[in-house]
């Protein structure tokens, strides 16, 4: 598991093409090898009580954002609070 500080989500909501850009070489290779790379998006998912956390998937030459499940979100939020 990695948490990216450089990844940015392009596109939001019902945009047809949502992508993740500015991943480091190590993060890209980790995603291609099946490891989960998480990042904080600028876009809230799931409405008022949603999350900003996303993980990255690889399809072809592109990287796409996906919303993690509730257990992963709890874990990421608890680690995020410890770092602050």
C-alpha cells in the first residue's frame, strides 16, 4: 500500500474521462504490479458524507481513480489524523 502525494485526478462527477495524472515512476509500476496506490482527490465522492480518498487502477496505458470501500476509508482516515 502506498499513499501518493503527487497524484491528481482530472475530471469529476459524470465526466466521461476521469484519469489520474502526475504519478511517480515508482507509483506507476506499483499500480501495474497490482499494488494499491491511494491519493486524496480534490473532489468529494458519495455526497455530503462521502470521501476524498481514491485508489488508482491501470487499464491499458492509462490510470483511473476508484473509490475505496468503507473499511479502507476508515483505515486511511485514521492514519491521516495521526500524521496531522
